[in-house]
C-alpha cells in the first residue's frame, strides 16, 4: 500500500501500569454489579432477558471468579467468555422475560448455570469458516471441560463446568 512505510506506528504506552488500571476498573465494575444484582455464587441472580444483560453476567462472573475465588486469569477469562455465550443463547432463543445465573465451586471445579423457562434444548451445530454466527456452543464445547442442559419442570438449566486448580 502506498505511503504505509512512512506512517509511524503507535507506540505502546503505559505497559503494565495501563494493564493494572484496566483490571482495577473491571474489578470495580464487577463489584458494583454484585451490589446491584446480587452474588451468583450465593444464589441464583435473576436478570432481564435483554442483550445488555450479557455484560452484567460477564461482570458478575468476573467478580466471583477473580475477586472472590482468585482463580487464574485464563480460567476466569474463559468463564467470562462462556457465560456470555450461554446468556446470549438464552436471550436470543428462548423468548423469556428473564433468566437466572448461578456460579458454583467445589474442589477442583467451577460450574456456571443459566436457567430459563424454555424447554428447547441447545444444540451444537457444525459451523463453516464464513458463518457470521453460531459459534457460541462451539466455544463452550472447546473451552469447558464439560457442558450440558438439564430439563426442569418449567424450563431448563444450561451449564458448563471447568477444572480449576
């Protein structure tokens, strides 16, 4: 491309201190979400079935996995990503007004549950390289140790589990 060689590349500024600031800001937002919505490690937190609730679910998951349980960064990041995928599916595909989020930890395991009133089960579909959607459960399948859905008398719980140190 003409002129690209003469364009100065942006310099990385801040380094580790910028990363600490971003992490501190994330931690603060996550803790505020727990204050507003409740602690999903203590009981089910009910959230409105709207796209913006995925951000709330991510913050709640971050608060529990990082601030309370002090899980390794990679494990916490994967849990935050996967909860977003489960919430996205609950919002997009169930037609519900709200859904529930619960996080559980037992020795060596983390379990994240999203409960909704639909009895339609999630299904892992093949995805082509140029597909623009449909990768959520593929990510869950790849990053979680195991996942599934349990039918309830009124709805279902979609869950994933991850091994933790």
